[in-house]
C-alpha cells in the first residue's frame, strides 16, 4: 500500500468589523475551519483533531467562499447558508453541528432545544460540549445557542463578539 500524500488546506485571512477571521478550505472548496485570528491557537488545535495529517499553507480561499464570508459580515445574514463544510468529529458532534446550521439567522436556541433537535433531549451537556468543539465558527453558528434563562453563555470568540453577531443577524433579517 502506498503512503497517501497529506491533504493540503489553505489558510486565508479576511478582515471583518469584529476582527480578522481565519478561513481554512480544502481543495474542493469545503470550509474546514473558521475562527477569529485572536483565537488562532484554539482553531489550530481543533483543526489538528479534524485533519491531523493536513498541511496548512497560506493562500486565498475560493472566491465564492470568500465572497460569502465578506457578504455575511457586510449584512447578508444568510450568505453562509449554502457553503459546504467538512469536519471530523463523532457522529454525535456532527449531528449537533448540523442542528446548529438549521437554526435560522436572527434566531437563537437553548442548549436543551439543541439537544432535543438531534433527538437526545437529555444530552444537554453533551450538546453543549459538542457546540464548544465546533471548528467552524459563524458558518456553523454556535453563537446562536443561549442559556436556558435566555442569557448569553460562553462563546469561544468572546461574549462581545457573540452579542455583535446576534445583533448583526437580527438587524439584517
């Protein structure tokens, strides 16, 4: 058996109103990771779990992906909906991430509602943990999950960004 070549992923950097984002795409244009540049170590750690043998090279993401990210931050809250994402993760994590993508822009869900959406209403903590392990911020909108009492709970990109993203989406709808 021949040794497979390591996968090459492209790391692009895009300026947004709430800081630079790091956008990682594969050869087919699927988004593999997205995070804010001040959380680059976290993104690299998560990416290492999802694509452990990948080689990361600086470059430009495909124009359609780049334009969608730019359009989202410019006010089109639904611009990211059609992007293809690809992650590793367990079946449970991937089901949580799919449920996150089903939350419409401008809306929020509680962790309990997220767990119920994947058919595991008692797995609230596990859904929360999966939410926190999401390697593709904003596109897989973990910022749309709030506490049971309606408060903003932790967000890997920081609570100020979470507030901004939710307000941005609400005003764009």
